[in-house]
């Protein structure tokens, strides 16, 4: 992260640098080569396929131009087009040509500069991308390896499965609203184990009435569930007796709920497998388990944070982490008008959401962070709104995580409490 400002990025492009603009596609890529002033070395766009042979030919093409033009450094730039750039980016990185990424929005806005046309083609886009790289308008991607690569993949799997589980639960909720709306008065959680067991045998109100209290209780006894008994069974039967649910399409309704329950259970099992893997991976990262000593911070927070951030030692300060999460403070002012200071929201959306969630958990479960939240919202000078305070708490957690991971220190509740009333806290959070 040593070349993070635009000036340093521009300085990195010297007369000995070969700038490559790459238009990434799902099966075919196009590239053009330029010097630091924008003079093109390639007679026409170089076309290569998204496979081993294509990558080898692309490397040979770059090395040929590099040697002929006496360049000692190659900077390949590309748009992060979905996931199609991953393999090419890793190939370039492994061959000592670290790729950089340009913002697709910048490419779209810049492509009219040369010909005043919004045309998009395989010849134009690589040139625009190379131009943005020469101007320092790029970002340096982080391609995790080792345990961090496994953790990011596992974390993405967790989010995906969790999203699928939520969709399945929403479909189950819709089913109840149509066929058995009174079920929700018996079970607050639609995925309650005892309720799911009954649904497999008796999903519709008429099926519940056919089973009766003894039949429902027998299902629970056979499954050895002790937390429920005849009282809960009677409540369920009473709900079925007064149900206003639809009685049409009963055969299909039974099939639908059985399929939804199967989907839910299979995805729940997958989620448990992924979480077990995540816990093992977190144990392999030095100092990571120390973060779990903070009350209100769980394995999902720690794994999600490390999956999004990667190796924390690559950051020079926690402010860079704050910027990565989109929690950097920005001011909207012009002339005499002084606008409100807000967070940038430019960065990794998932990381920002995760930090917001854990901030809410911390202010409700952790005494030190609750005190910090109380201080931010009640201080005499520039008190923060609750949402602003939660963002400030999230930024504080980033600094705590950074110190613990880089210095190997344990969480110190006393130091955390002492930090609350430091003179600089108010101005930093404001």
C-alpha cells in the first residue's frame, strides 16, 4: 500500500515503464501497449484467449515489446469486469507484472475525450484504460493467497448460503401466509425444530387436526425433543381449528412446503460445514483468535473482517483500513457553504456492513464500547447522532483490531475505557 496517493501512482509511471491497457472479456481479451506519454507501441490490439495458451502468447507479446523498447517495468491495467479478470490478474502477478484496476465509471466517462463518441469497441477501451493508468487513476488490487485466499472463498460461500437461506425462509413465510397464517402465532421462528418436524408430516391445518394433540406429541417424543409437550401441541391444534388459510391446491401445497423444508435443511447443513471450515482457517492466522476475546465480537465478525481485509500488515495505518471500508470522513463544502461531514461509502460494501452490525452488537453487549457510544452521543461539544456514533464505534474497532493483529497485544478493557476521554477523541470522531 505504499503507492496509494495519485501523485505516487503517477511517479510510478516513468519513461522506462510499459503501460498495457487490457479490455477484459469472458473468453477473449484485447490489449494495447503505450509509453508513459501515451505513444502507442502496438500496431493493432493484441487479441488473446482466456486460457493457458492465450496467457502465454500475451506474455510473449509483452516481453517482445519490452525488450524492443528497452523498458524495465510493465504496468498492466484493466477494468474489474465481474470475475473474468481474476485468472489473468493472478497470471500477471505471478509473472512479476502486478496488475492495476481502473474504475469502469471512469472508463465510460473518459472514452469520449478522443473522438467525442460514446462508442465502445475492442480498440478504443484498451487505450482509454491505459490513459487512466498513466494519469494515476487506478487502484492496486489485493489478490489474497494462502490461508487468506481460503478464508475469502469460505466467507463468500457463507454469505451466499446465508442469502439462499433467507430467500428460502421468505418463501416459507409466503406459504404460511396463504395456507396456514395462524402457524406464526404458535411459532415466532418459522425454522423452529419442533415446528419443522410437524410440517413434514402435517403441513396443512386439516393435517394437523387429523393428527391431533397425541399424534403431534408422539412426533416430538420419537425425535426426543423435550422442550415441547402437549400444551404446545394443543396450541397448534387450536390454531388449525380456527385457520382461515386457503384450502385450494392442497396437493401442490404439501409438495411445495416439503421441498422448501428440504432446501432449508440442506442449506443449513452446508452453512454448518462452511462455518466449521472458517473456524479452522481463523486458527491458522496469527493473533486472530485474540479478537474473539472482545465481548460482542464473534467468529463471523472476525472471519468476515479478515476475509475482506486480508493480511493486515500490508496496511501502514488503521486509516487505510477505514478508507477500505468506506468509513473515511468526507466534507461537502463549497465557498461559504459548509456542508455536513459524512462517511465516503467508497470501499468494500460487505466490510462496511459487517462493521456496522458488530458496532450495534458492541454497544449493547460490551461495557467499554457502550460507554464510548454514550460519550459520543451526549458530549457537550459536537454530540453525534446515534447512526454517526455507530460509525465512529466501527472506526474505533478497526483501530483496536489493527493494534491487536499487528502488535500481537491482548484486548485491554481498561485501556479502551481510558481512551474514551482523551482530548483528541472528540475532534477525530467529529
